[in-house]
C-alpha cells in the first residue's frame, strides 16, 4: 500500500520542493513531481538555479523523449499518466493525483498559507479514508 507523508509548514512549495528533490536524488530515488503546469515551470527553472553547486538532472514530461524520461531521476508532470517511475511522487497540487496508488510513496507539500492548509486537509481525509498510512512532518518543529 502506498505510504503517504505530509510535510507541513513549508516556507514555499518551489523552494522546499528543490531541497526535497535534491535529497531524494542524492539517495538514488526516482521521483515524479506533479502540480499545476505554471508551478511545474517555476520548479523547472528553480531546479536549474537554486544551488550553484548542485545539478539535479530532471525533465518535463511534455518536452522529453522516451529515453530522457526513462533516464531522468526527476520528472515534472502535470499528472501521473505516462510517467516512467513509480517510486516517489511529490504532490505540489491542490488535489490527490489520480493514479497515486501506483507509487510506493507520496509526499504532500503544504505551505503555511491557510488556504493551502485547508485544501491539504481534504487530501489527508482522502488518503485516510483509503486506509493509507500517513506520516506527518512539521517543518517548523524539524527544519
């Protein structure tokens, strides 16, 4: 069964996602990040510029060939349809991604914004209703 982790109190989705993706990639994980197309474009740019010492190989699903998709440890996709990896899913979107059940692990990133927290509670309820084990990480307690 898919394990779900909620990372609450992120200062910003894109900045936190960059750190999270760097950590996952350095651990050898294959990750799909999903969310709204505009947010994924912002994340794509941030992955190129957030650290002068790190290069995080990644691609956007709509712009990559099959070979690039298969070899990229980080894939940015507005949905999980057609993604090459089913190890870790980082959800930056407002809804539970269709097909999340195919992943070993889902990480939900939630900012300090109250509207984002309200929407995240709905996603939490969805996962809990499906019997998925949920872990809560409060980033203000453990930065």
